[in-house]
C-alpha cells in the first residue's frame, strides 16, 4: 500500500522554498524584506520536518522539537514586521521574543516528551508539554498583529503602507481560519482541528508566505525607483 503521509507537506515546502529562492534573487535586501523572507524560509523548513517525520519515519523526539523551535518564532517575527512598517520603538521586540525564547529553552530540557502521534497526507499530530500555555503564548502575538493591521487599514492614508497592511491583514486572517474553526468545533465536542492545530495552521500559513512574497517584491528598491516612490527599508 502506498504511503501518502507527509506528501502534502513536501508539496507546500517545495513551493515555499521556490518562493524563498526567488525572493533572495529578486527582492530588495532591506531589514523589513529580510525578515519577511526569513519567515518564508521558516515555514518551508517546518513543512520539510513534517515530511521527514511522516513520510520517512524520522519521528524521534528531536525532529518534532526542532520543528516547534522554528514555528515558535513565527508570531513574534510577524509582529516585528509591523514594528518596522509602522516605525514603533524596537524596544518592544525584546518583550515580544522573550516568551518564545523561554519556551525554546524549557523545551530543550523536555525533548523526550515530544511525540508524533499521527500523520496524514496534509498534517501531523503531536503531544508536547504545556500545550495549552504554549497555544496562548503562540496565538497572542498573532491576535495583536491582526488588531494593529485592522486599525492601520482603517486609519492610514499612505498608499504604500496601506497596501502592505491590507496584504498582511489578509494573510493574518487566513492563518486564523483554522484556529477559529477549531474552537467552534471544540464547543460541539469535535477536537479534530484543535488537536492538530499547529500543523493545520502552518498549512494555512502557505497563503501568508505568498502574501509576504508579494510585499517583498512590491517593496523592491528597483520597482520603486521606476515608480519614484520610497521603499520600506526598516532601517
């Protein structure tokens, strides 16, 4: 019997790596763009880990631990983009990354508790320590990012900032779809999405990666030289 587990992750990882390579070649290398490109790389690496675990059977605890290390930094990096976009004080970044760093350090001493419990074509299920607390810490920056972007879309008039805000907001909302659906189903007693939320959300984050690619190319120095507008450097 053919084993299809993890092939969905391989497909998404392949596209995200293609996006990453193209952005490295064609996107302007500014601080803002570099972080956006790094997020695309993180998502591609996570999907690669799921393929290794589910298709090749490399599911010993170190692999899911490493996968979680990568995605743990996704929400604070999303907030970092907004700090650069809206020119907030970067001192806030230290506070944003602190919970992620604490979790990574703690999980280093609990690697043996990371277990891959199930694999399918599209997602994987995990058991790991402090799952509820991790979820709260993980989703809070995403919620904050979404609120900031909604406010920006309503209040900002600058054409460039407004366009980037709209694209990022679309990506944030798309990422939130499985989270909202999971909680709604949970109240009906169906735990299928919540129990697999990390993996499913990262599949939806594929659209967020495309949004970042659009922004990076739009925020290209060469493009904006042609349009005689200023690109966002983040410096």
